[in-house]
C-alpha cells in the first residue's frame, strides 16, 4: 500500500471497485484516482440501501432479491489549488439540479456556490447511477452529496487542528477556509490538503445541517452557468465537434414493422466523400456535411413489405380487446380492500364512466443526437440521455465490446421528460463511426424524433364509485388499461376499493413520460370526483375534504383553494372554476383553474392556474417555481391539444406544424404557493406538479358549460359536445 495514502476503512479488494466498469481492485483504483485528480482530499460514500434495479448488473442480487454489497456511490475532491470538485452520475436536463446539488455541497462546506464544480454524467469519471428519472435526484443524490461534503468538512477541521495545535472545538468552516475565531487564524482548504493524499470512506449515517439552519441550501441561488445558457455559449450534444468528424444519416422504413425486401445504394456510393454503411439490417451513410449526408440518404432506393396495423381511430377499442404484458409504468395494482359490491349497495348515488388517454410525444427542444469516436478499439460517445450507464450497456451489447471499453459523456440536455432513457442515436452513431474510421455526428430530424422515439402510453380507464348523501365515499373501482399503474390508488378514504392495471398490446412504442401514468389516473379520478360532488349537490372542495384525513394532500388542497379564493369569488359569465389534487413520487399538489369557455365558438381559454405544492424541505424556491410553472404549461398541452395520430404504421402528424403544443398565447396567469416543510426530507419535484392540471381544467370547463370531457386531449379540434361523453354525470 502506498505509504502516502491514508484510509479510515480497509476494503476487501476482490469485492469492491471504484468504477462499475473497472477491472481493478479498490486499492489500485484509489491510486489511479489520485493520479487523475492530484493530491488533496477524496471523500467516498458507501451505498447500503440502493435498490437492486439501480445497481450495476454484475452486482444485482441473485434470484432478484436480497441485500446488495456496499459500494462506492459518490465522491468529492478538494485539491491543493482550493478547487472543490463533486462527481455525480445525474444529468442536467434543464431542471437545474446542477444548481441545487451544488447548493447542498456548499451548505455543508460553508463556502460559496461559485467555487464548487460539479462533474456530471460521465461513465468514466462519475459513480454508477441508475439514471435521472423518477424524481429521485433530490431525495437520493442530494442527501448523499450532503454527507460527502459534511465528511470533507470534518476532515478539514481535523487537519487544521492537527497542523495548528489549536482546539478543534474552536475551529469553524467559513468561506472556503477553516477559521479560529479567537486568534483570527485561517487556513485555506487547499493549504490544508497540500502534498497530501487523504481518503475517507463514509457510511450513510453522518450528521448534516438540519434544514431549519440552512444558509445556502433553501435559498434562491441563481442558476449555475446561467449566463452561458442565456448567451448561447453553453454547448449541447449537437454542438460537439471532433477532429475529422463526419455526419451521418440512417435509412429507416416507411412504417412500423415494415421489412426491407431490396435496396440499391449505387447512386449514394458514387457521391463525393460519401460512404454507405451496412451492418446487418442497419444501413446508413456518412458524409463531410449534414446536407451531403441527407442527399446521399435520399439517393438510396429501397423497397419494403408493410403490415396492416391499427389506427388512432380504433385505438381505445383495440387496447380493451388486445391484452398484453405491458409494463405498469409505476405500479400494477392499488391494494384492494373491502367489497366494492357491498360499498355500491350502501351508496345513495352511483356513477360509472370511461376515460380515454391518447398517445403523446415528448417533443424535447433538442432531438436525439450523438457523436461517436473510436480510438484503439475503445468507444467514446457524447449523447443526450437520462441514463448514461444504461446507454453504455446498450452500446456494449450492440457493438459486441466490453463495457469497460465504452465511455458515455452527457452534455447538458435540451430536455428529456422521461423520453431519453434509451440510446438509439448513440448506437447508430457508433456503428457509422466504426465503419467510417472517423468520428461521426448523428442528429435526428424532428420527424425522426416524432416517429421513432417512444410515446407516453395511451389508455382506457373505467371508474365506478358510490357515495352517501352526506358525501361519504362508500365504493371506488378503478381499472386502467395500458396507460399504467402509477398513482392508481385513490388517496381518499374509501372503505371498499379496487384499483387494477391491465396490460395491453400497444400499437405504438411506449415508455416513460413525466409523471408516468399518474397524469392519466389523476385525470380520471379527479374528474369523477367532481361529477360525484355535482350529483350530491356538494361543493367539490368540501366533498374532497370530507374524504381526506389531515395530512399533506389536504394541506395543499386548502392552500390552493385559499389563494385562489375558492368559495368567495364568483366566476364571470362564460367562465368556470375547477380544482384537482393528487400525490406522486412523495410530493403533493393541488391546482385551481379558471377557464373561459364558449361552446358556440368552440373556444376554451385557460385564464388562471393556482398551484400549491409540497415536496418537503425546499432546496431552491425560485427554481422549484420554475419547475412547477413548466410542468403546468406542459400539462396544458396534454390536457387540451396534444395527440399522436397514426394509421397504417405511420405517424400522421410528425412535426410541430401538425402537432399542437402550448404557445405563448395559451399561457395563463400562473401563481404558485410553496409549502416549505423544513421538518420533512426533500422530495422530487420534476413530475408531480403536472398531474392536477388536466383534471382542474376539465372540471372548470364542466363548471362553465355543463359539458364533461372525458378524453385527453379534451379539445384537439375545439370545444365540442362529444357523443360518448354527454353532459356531466349524475
């Protein structure tokens, strides 16, 4: 062992590795790590409770269960130059986690945010991470980095006390220094670490600053590197340039499930600088410019055999009649209890209805893009993905090389919303680059993004419920077909309930989307709750509160209603008020909406949205409000306009000129109420705020017009009286 290395815990080298893709023992990697970062302090964190699904494949428990071996999960380096570098596998997608994670480190080190650098999402430099998804960054990564930073602070205090011979209890950390208050002596972090190679491995239990005492965390720190984003100097994947780089395009079938019967590439191969790449069924081109690559692709003549496929017009009947093993996207069931049949017998009012949810696209501002480069049999890929380690595994499998020979680097992305978990563009670019012998950039067109990415699942939801005259719920039955099981269980107190997810054979490729199926399930549930309230001649707010125990959901509902003026203000003629509430990923939301609706003209305008939100202790209030407002605008798209149209295996509206998303003119006045619970752990906020938008708007439309819209989107072609919906239920 290197005599200059000091470690609080010795590890068994045959069991632990610094990198998930490393073949070296922990002791050797530790030395290699110092060779990379230089002398200083390194703090590593043991993960003892990471779920098996987030572990590297070779470390998952056999048989699908059991506890995992402890492994290094995150680290921090303080160098001789006073630089603090923090490493995380998380990805910055526009949600500003670069800022909030830097804040929690700055809080524990007691130093300015601008003096901390966060290295993110690089499979060769950062710890293994299951991906940036499920609103897990704040509740999982932030506490880890807080513990790491707190450990570094304690090591610095120890070093200062040892070197100065001062009383350790009289030393404090402040402004990147260790300070002795009585003598005004101070020691810069870099001064304490100079010439040393110190490593500390810590467990989960390490005291950190409690939220009520936060000075940096919990404040509205400005976006890290915000000026670069505003001025356009910040680089994304599509901005990456490599020496000698070529541009690639891929030959795609004219429809889903089509098979190629013949292909002629001679015309493309005759073009200057063009190379046609064949790799099994894969065919693509590379050229010196993107335009030349597009022209070469157009010159390829291929014939295809297509298959009959269902269309969007027959989608919902198809989902009900074609069961399959579709994923639950957040859960498969809701925990049945009691007897729904008996509950319905006890009900004074019963209501049954069916709700439908269309496929919608993620529509990220930045389509899928990747740059691939091979050097000495090793592959480096720059790509926008939420799962760099997952994409590394995809690349290794597709290209038949060891995972340790693949490096995935993720520049900050132009949004993802759950739509960039997979690595299609990365694999395509890597295939093209291997054949070309040069780096290759591949950027999907908007039409490719709309067609070949996956969609938010469509669904059919059937709800039956009953309540007594006083508003007490007695029965609740909820069946979701295909959309998913996320938030499928009603948060209300119902003694007899049944909630189940049923998989279906989806006609289109589908996958994760912001909040998963929680948006669909909340839309059906909260619309149904309003119709029950109307049938009982009860105020929708009072009806919900009667069936909610004291707690976080009740708190946000009351806060939103109070700020909105529910029960005090009266809507103008042609206007309607609506509300909805829900919970997902450990956060709680309630939204009140005001809409202006004109059935004769077919027009709906959302005038105002008030959202109350609670996610535990808030890390950055301004950025949290940005998240909530962004989710609200995104929610309006799925609520009112967005729907993928398809027939014969083709997407019929694969561009923004045909696919309606919210515009500036559609944006209502948005007001946000934050319930900052310093007494609760911080939860994720990227997904939950979207779930109450559609039902709140739908309830407001119903209040204004008497028309109950039970399909998302509600007004893709303007406000009409749907034949299958009719007037509000009773």
